[in-house]
C-alpha cells in the first residue's frame, strides 16, 4: 500500500515531469492523475458540470466525478499505482532530481 509520503512524492514527481522527458503521459494518464489527486486532496467533485464546449474543464469534471465515493487513502494508492505502471523507476528518478515528500 502506498504511504502518504509516497503519494506526496509521486505528486511532486508528476508535476515536475518535463514535457520532452523520456516518459510522455497520454491525455488519459493526465486525467487519471488529476482525478486521483483531486479525490485524495479534496474529496468528491462538487458543482455542476461545465458546458460541453469547455472541453478540458468538462473532461476534468467527468474524470473526477468518476471516482465519487473513493476514500482519500484509496485515491492516494491509485495515484501511486498509476505512476508505478506508467514509470516503474520514478522513485529513482525523483531521487536524482532531489525531490522529497
């Protein structure tokens, strides 16, 4: 199970990933990170869905809403699992970058 410090480090790592780096997250990867991060840090999605023409905002809202009811701890585990799947050596890379939880 992922610890709180694993989640904190994973979040910092994902936010610091260069766009031209060796691993390029897909749009679906980014939405997964977004929904698990928001669920872990804020809980269930609140508010109405954005208009359909607001593509990015609507996609984010739908992604976050899809994990409604997931606990903060479960969301943290899912976030770290998603990063482990996409970039198995992320912890070593985070160390190289000097990132800390």
